[in-house]
């Protein structure tokens, strides 16, 4: 067995979490050292962070879409899928309520973001929450392709579940090619995701350095509170 200490094994392999934390620390240090060079940071370092965000956005839709189709199709019996869906919805509602409670409690105790100032001329869009009927209607995509283009995850999930359920309602020989395609796509997306996450430490470095350079050292304490609140909340949840 390979023993581990501090996220580093005997073979010298470092865990992804450790690498990301090192990227975060390196970004903080680089931001402090490059305080007088915002143009250099925004030109050469900030694009590393934007690239990481673009990569994340690139994989989300095909990963979720293909995985859900294969998952729904693998259940087989529509009644079984219905029972699983009911249990999943109940579990989701309960865990969401717990998450909200933890988040509000930690927000009141730690007050993440306290100390950050928002410019007085900043515009904040406030939209009225849609009603229950509109919410239920909006989860059904009028145009699934448009939903994918816009990254509307709820509509994408519903459409994927419809496709997976419909596969079980037709002769398997007629729909197996369809499922095989998305099964292959899902496996490919898992590998692509591993490539993207391998870049995560550099991406985090590219995201945090411009923040420190453009907003100064005063951003570190509120940022530390946010990170602490997130980690504590995840552990509690």
C-alpha cells in the first residue's frame, strides 16, 4: 500500500487538491510581488484564469447531457426510474434545505465579503422571481439546442431524462446505437474533464493573481473569509 502524508505519496505524486492549494498560494504571492505591474498581470497572467473558466464551461453541457441520458437509459423500468426520481427529489430538497441553513448560519457568523466595497455607480440587476407555474413551464425546453447553447442546465437535464426514458420504451435494437454513442461520449467527456482539472492549479493561479493586483492587499482578508466559509460549509454538509 502507498502511504500518504499531506497529500503527497511516497512516489512523489501530489494530489490535485494540494496542487490547487499551491496554485492559490502562488497566486497570492505573485499578486503581492507584482503590485506595481497591473498591465503585465492583466496581459499575461489573467488570460490563464479566463482560459480555465472557458474550459470548465466547455465541458459542462456535453458531460451532464451524455451522462444523464446513459444513466436514465440504464435504469430499464420506467416505474423504477419514477421511484428513483421521487426519492432523488426528496433527497435534493432535504439536502438543499440543510445547505441553505448552513450557508446562512456561516454567513452570519463569518460574514464573508465584509470589508469589500462596491462602487456607488455599480448597477445591480434585480428581477422579480417567477411564479410557480412559470417555473414549472420553464423547465421544459421549447428548443433543446438553444437550451444547450445558453447552458440552461435544468432544461438540459429534463431533455436528457426524456431521451433516456424514451429509449426504454422502444425496441432495444432500434435505440442501442443512440445509447452507445452517448455512452462513448460520456466516457470521452470524463477523460476531457480529467485534462481540464489537471490544468486547475494554473487556472487558479491565473484567477487569483489579478484579483490581488487590481484590488490590493485589502482583498485578502475578505477572500480568506470566503474560502474559510466555503470549506467549513462543505465539511459540515
